[in-house]
């Protein structure tokens, strides 16, 4: 990232001037995941194609909203054969269910720029509640005059709850793929409507 890409932080308080509608900038954002492999190490991957809308209320953050959709066939773990398996019927079945979505249902301020984002995560034809722990990274104008906000998020889930239950036993005991998945989010979003609140 060059100096020209960096946003100038707001100096009028952490949420002052934040209110508005924002679209997630996929070039400066990432959605990653990690899962235990063979009981001894972690496999990491990411989704390369996604979009999202944030509706932020700086005066009352609990009224804010978030929606994200992810193209499941954009999954990348760095190994083409494994990615094809993950995109197939044993896991995401991307041909039948091309999108994974999250829609917020509430936001709980925890203090010090931290929030708990509650909502529904839909994978394939199953939608279940998911909590995401979010940290506000800041807001400001970038070198191109665009107003940006930044957030980091983490969440954990059991993939089998969403029907991603494939596995195979190991000769030494245990299974090849862990059930617990950790999601990591880095979000930079650009304001498209200054006056829109949730």
C-alpha cells in the first residue's frame, strides 16, 4: 500500500462523520479462513470475490447494519485440486449454491471500538446465527477524496452445522479435516451516501 492509498484519520472522535452507506472495497479487503488439517496443522485460505454494503449510524452504532455476499467458487487455498474438492458437492457445491451470505440482525457495542455483530450466515440452503467480533479501525478521507472506514473481524463456526460435513478418518486416529473454522475479516469500505443511516 502506498502513502497515496492511506486514509487520513478523522480527528473529531472515533465515530464522528461515520454515518452513511458504504460499499466494501474488495481490493483493500479480505475474507480468510483457517481449519485444522490432519490433527497437527492449519490450512488457510481466502475468498477472492465478494461484495457488501454497510449502513452505519455514528450517533448510535447499535442501529448500523451489514450485508455481505461471497462467491463460493472464488475459494483459494493455493492448491487447485483441493479447491475443486471444496467447491464440489462434498462441501460448498458452488455449482448449485454460488453464493454464501451474511446479513446482520444486531450490533452490540462492547467499548474501546469493539463490537459484537450478530446475524445470519447462509451456506448452501442452511441459514444459522453467527456472531462476529469486530474492531473499528478508523475512518477518514483517502488521497482520492473518498471517505473510508475500516474494520477487522473474527468468528468461529462448526462447518458441519452448515452441512459441510465431509471427512475421512486417519489411521492414527482422528479425522483429516477439523470441524472448527476460524474466519478473519479485514474490511475497507467507501462511503457512497453520506446521509443514509440504518
